[in-house]
């Protein structure tokens, strides 16, 4: 008889944990408080983004996560695109940071500095005015988070026999028992993978953890006419100071200082700007970063305008019409940790706090946790 597992939360962390448990031989049951995943896992770019991770454990985890993503997406017949990424440079200090990043990175990273002509050949969406060059990376992959997160539960059910209980908020855990919807369920191991579930089921641990929340604002442009494609995901210079992967570049400190003088409001609202295109031709654009435990539920129009204004400095699209705007909220560690993995009692594991790297790292991280290979 197979060992049994319960997973609380059907976002990307819960789905990644479920897949890892199934591969380890468990019969898995998943509970989610909503009718479908509606949190941060469907409110993002859909970027699987190894370039943002520093060399070593995190970059290796991102590559492993991408391998798993590709298997799941292929077997589940879910759209994805190994698009790569372009970071454009319009100032010499940006280009210098990109060149330093390539020089300091291992040869295993598929990186190249492109001339302006080579950049424009990669993407017809790049703004050519003042372009000095770009950093190209072949690592990055795009999924449509809304399609992927909605489709993976069916894939897991079909392949592994996973049972999903939707609209069932878990209200109490006392291993081996879980209470949900007025019923009690049991399993050999229990994993809590949703941020809201962590906060409500283990409020004391949540308060003690060095954890906060981040609100981000994003936009989606309508499907581009005539099947027009942007090619790789596109990034401006502000993204260089957002991701830890670029910290190896000696010139990053000076670049941050210039940005602090030139873009103080952008840094205040945590804005860096990226664009990715899904299989329908829609372009997702964002984002901003506000930190705290409670947020104003209303989006700020001026933040979206700042995002679009900066986007125009490096990208231009056939149709700029905005189809949707929204915000997402995810948990993030305040102490610099890239995640939190806790064991509140024997048989129970909490996995949370991946910040904005959930799509990039979850499949790799959760495999490590389930296999007992995780080290903080």
C-alpha cells in the first residue's frame, strides 16, 4: 500500500510538492480553499527565469525546475516557449554591467552580448533609438500562468491519480489529521504550501518567521495583430538591480546610484519593467513592489503609468491597448532567505516565502524538500 500525503494549497508550490510526492511513491490528496488557484501563481509573468538566480545552488535549482516544467508541460500538452531573454542597454554603465555579468558567470550559462543590429534581429519589438546593445540569455522560458496552473491539476490527476478537493479550506492540522469542510482526513505526511494557509493554520509561526508580503501591479496588452511576436522576453536596465544574479557585476553599485538619482520614484515603488508574450499573443507587462502585511486593495494608476512610460524606453508593440490590469500578493522573506521550510510538528512541513521566484524555483525546491535533500 502506498504511503499517503495531504497537500494544502494548489498554487505553484502546492502543485510542485504534489508532483514530487507522487514521484516519491505517495498517494496525494490536495485541498484548496478556492474553486481554482487565484493567488500569486496566476498573477505573474509566467517567466521561468534562471538568469535572475546567482551561481550555485539557486541557479542549479532553477535549471532543475525548468527540466521538470518541460516534462510536465509536454506531457500535459500545455503551451510554453523557450523564448530566452533580452536586457537592453541604452547607457554605457548598463552595457558595462551586462558585460561584467557575462565575464563573471560560468561558461555553462548561455549568455551573449549583442550589438544593436543583433539585438534588433532577435526582436522587432526593441526600441532602436539610442540602443547600445543587449544581454541575451537562452535560459529563460515562458508559460502562461493562468493556463498552466489551471491545467496541471488535471495532468496530476490523470498521471498519478491525485485527488483535488476544491472549495475546502483546511481549518486545523494535528498530524496525522486534517480538518476541512467539517470532515477529518488523515495522511502519513502533510505539506502546507499556501501563504494564506500558513498564516491562518500556524499564526504564531507566521509571526515569528522573518516574512512579509509583496504587492505587485501588472498589466496585460491585447493579442497583437497578425500573430506579431516579440521573440524573447524583454527587460529594461532597472531589472539589472532587481535580481540577485547580477550582483556579481562590480559596476552594479554605481548603476544603482545613478538610478537612485534619475528614477527615485521608480525605486520607491520597486518598479522594474519586463514584458513577456503568451501563446495567444498577449503581452504581460510589469511590475511594482510594495512591502507590508496589509495593503490598500486599490491599485494606483500612476504606478501603472510609470511602468508603461519606462516600457516605452526599450520596447514598442504593434498594439499598446491594455486589456487587463491587476495586482498580486506573495510572501517574501525579510532576512534575505529565498524560502522558508519549517516542521511545526513531526509529519508536517511548511514550504513558503519564495517571493517572486515561485515559477522559477518551486519544482526544484519542492523536489529537494520531498527527497530530503533540502538545505537552507
